[in-house]
C-alpha cells in the first residue's frame, strides 16, 4: 500500500496530520486504525522529515507489530524496524527487553538475564509451594501464579499485600516476596518484569532510563483500550519530555478487564495530558449497514463509553437471521444446515465462515457435529475439547473400567481425586506388578496381602479396585449417561476440580467442561443403537484423531471464542448460544460486568462482513437439570425489523426487564384510554 494522504477519509487524515502534542484516536471497529497508524509514521518520516529512529510504535502482539512494520516499509521505502534509520515498531514487552539489556544493572541484575516463560514461572511457584512458602492445600500452583500475575499487573508489591488485613492476601504477599527474591537470585525476569522494571528504572534511575527512552520523540500506542495500569504509567514516562503521543483505541472493544486491561485509561489520558486532540474514526470499511445498525443499537446501552456511531458504504446487505431450536443439539444442527445452504447460495469457501461462542466449553458440540458431517474446521486459540486435562481425567475412569489392563489411564487417576495413593505408593505398585507380571489393578485388589501397602494406603487401593469392578457391572446394565454421572459423583470428581480453582471464573470454566462431557455421554447413550461403554470410547477415540493432512490443507470453517476473534473479520459469522446467562455470561452478570459482556457482543457482531446469524436452544442441560432459556438481552436491544423472519423473543417470553417495560407501557396506554373515554363522555353510566 503506497503512502497517499488523499486516499484517507477526512477523519483518518486529521488523525495522521495531528502529529504534535497528545492525540486520542477513538477508532471504531473496521475503521482502518492500522492504516492510520502506519500512515502517521510514514507522514512523520516523509513529510515532516522526522528521523525514523525517533519514532516508537507499541502494540500488543508480534503479529500486529510485524504487519505494521511491513506496511511502513512499503509506504516509506528504505525504512525497516528498530535500528539506525528505522522506526521501532514492537510490543510493550519487546520494548522492555531492549531497555533492560542496556540498563538493568542499575537494578542489581546482570545484563545477561534470562526471561522465564509461563512454564518456567509455574515450575518456580510449584517449588516454592513444595518448600512450604505457601500452603499448597489452599491454592493450586497454576492458580497461585495467576494471582501473582494479576497482583503485579495492577502494580501491587509484596509489601502492599503483607499489610493487608485479609489472611489470603497476606499469604499471597509471602509467596510474591519469595517469588521475586528467587527471580533476582537466579538473574531471571518474567513477562511482567519486562514492564515493571523499565517503569521502576524511570522512577528510581531517571538518568540511564532517559538515555534510552530519550531517543524517541514521537510515541504511538495501538489497542490503547487494552493497556493495564503498568503500561499506562510507562506510556506517561516515555511521553513526559516531549508530549508527542498518539494513542489509538476503542473503549467499545475493551474486553480484557479479566486480565488487567483498564478501559478507564482513555479517560486518564484526557486527564493527565494537556490539550488532548480527539479524533473519532466512525466510517466502517468492513460490514453492511444492517450489521452496523445492530452493533450501534447494542453498544449504545452502555452508559460508561465515549459516544461514537459506526456507519459505512457497503450497502444495506442481508438481514440478520435468528435460529431457535428445542435442544442444543438441534440448535447446532440448524447452524450446520444453514451454513451448508448459505455456502451453496453464495458460492462461498468454508474459510469464509466463522462460528463464534462465548466460552471454550461450547466448542464440544459443534466440533463433534462438524466431524460427523465431514466438514473440516480449525479450532483457533483453544485446546480441543477431548484434549483438555479435566476431560482426559474423567475419561480415564471409563477406560480403566472398560479395560482393567490400561495402566496408563489407571495411574492417571489412581490418586485423583486424592485418596492417599501418592507417588511413592504408585512407584511400589508399578514395581510389584512388573515383578509379578500381573495387572496393577489386580495387585490393588489384593493390596492387604502386601507389607508395602499396609494401613490406609492398602485400603484405598482395595476400595478403588472394588469401585472399578462395581461400575463395570453397572455400565453393562444401566444407561450410559446416568451411570457416568453417578460414577463422577461417587468419586467426588466435581468437588476435586472446584477445590483446585480458587476464583469463580476458573471453577465455572473447569466444572462446565465436565458437565459438557456428561451431556455428550448422555446424548450418545440415548441416540445410538448399541450405546455400550466400549462403543462410546471408540467413538471418542476416532473423534479425537487429528484431521487428515489433506483435510488440513483445505479451506476450513473457523471455530473460536469471541475473545479470540477480536481483530479478525469473516464474510459470514454465526454466534451460537445467544441465550441470557450464557451470553451474557451469568458469572459476569453476578460480578456486575454486564457492560463488558455487552462490549463482547459488540465485538462478535462487528466481526461479520456480509451476513450474521445468531442461534439459541430453548432448553439446555446444566448441572444435570434441564433449564429453559430466553434470548440474550443484547439481541432484544436490536430492532426486530433488522431480522429476516421472527426476531429473538418474538415467539417466546422476552427478558424480564424488557417484559416489565412492555407491561408498564401497556398499563399507561390503558389508563390513557380510560381518561380519554371519560373526557368524551363515553366512560359508561355515571
């Protein structure tokens, strides 16, 4: 794309030309923000004659940074990325690495520090917990690491937590202090340090910090609405000497508060920088008018936002569509049938289609159906359902019951949930079984005969073996789904998963996966002619096989969460599970996060270019119960005239809030009619 100011629309051009001082660009979905950023860099170099090495642009992903660098290279030939004669276009973390390599010795580290990734950090936390720094029975290592990362992302120090009146926070403070001390001793930093330490340098050692940052006279920040507390403070420090900072973002697309993003940083920017020049990018180059109208109608219900209204010139386009079915399976069948029909009518490729959902566990049903129908798909940004650890653990019980010789599955779950058969006992069990040439489960059934398994450990082994034998009979005699639920309830599987997770979101996600598995098992048992345990495990094994190489090379339907779809676009988009308390998510509603959920719905809507289809099941299984569902409150905020055929809620009960409003309006009309009748003398005998 060659650099041409005349090819920009008026608002884009305004954002590009406003190079001095603080500039806030509120860029609506599909409004060409990347083009604005890269054009601004090219304009600074070509027209304003700014030395390229004085320009810094930061974003959140390597992919976005590389795309920007390539565009700038085309717009301003001869420019590259990040060395003499080139602008630096990188992520916040990459900027931190560059700065720390030159200055970290001022903080007591050596310049040859190593960077710990997530697995390294998890191993470190696990070791500290095993050493007794933090009670492992109170929180699992993975959750403890998440809590550490969240605290550090909010700018909290160990001392802050240690002073807290709540014991859980003080415990976390002790772990954080030990974690940071260990990192320093190992001359290591983690990803959060790549942001925190540069900020600390700016405040504690301003001279060396300024020697590095002072080279940049023009700062651009992409996806500004996703910045956290530390990143915002770092932006302020970089821009402090010159004040030439342009931030580009959209508060309507701020959907990462759960990982520390603060959409309030847009308001902070206007407060902390003098004379902010604000530019609104509202012309959308992606979607049809109907899709944009729907997006606008939904997002305007958020009170805490910067006003903006998307508009475009792509034509009115096809109306929205609403698919409603009795069950979740029928909902997904309707989606797949609609996709096939639309593909034929539009002569479209499978890669033109995306199926989006609110939560990861919703992928199971659509994955399974697409496999059954022979439609290749690509699951983006998530672990395939049957590859998830919790699901594999639950299925390991079934595998041991179906095949007592399966020792891989046996040792996977012999102590999950915990039953006092630890690693030492498992090693002894494996040794005895190998020495005698007998299955380990047989040894467990006779554990009382062995001195190595005396006491409680031996009793636990015998109880486990008895459980396997008993459920082998029950699966042979009883319904598959109900028996599976009874098995998991008896061993305390759900309780064990809940104990692993300390925050509500993680608990809901993990336990939701197992309820989804129970539902899949129940569906198989009710719909197959011979629903045996063996045939079910064969079905799962075939389903879990990787897609053929030839199939992977074909165009694929994209499956992903709405969070994962941000920044992407597709000609045809399906958003499944659009029921209240599914989308919006019930937990988020309970936590007062309805506005963030509405922003997520706005992101889902604005992924579509030509056609947008929503779907819902009128009933779904949840925690063993059948729940009736209503359409998402967000869909009830869309003008029914935008839908082809009946709109959401037209044939069923509306959301209570909307129904109350309708009742109020009807009551007011009734009394107004009574008043008019009285005034005209038609009110009956007097």
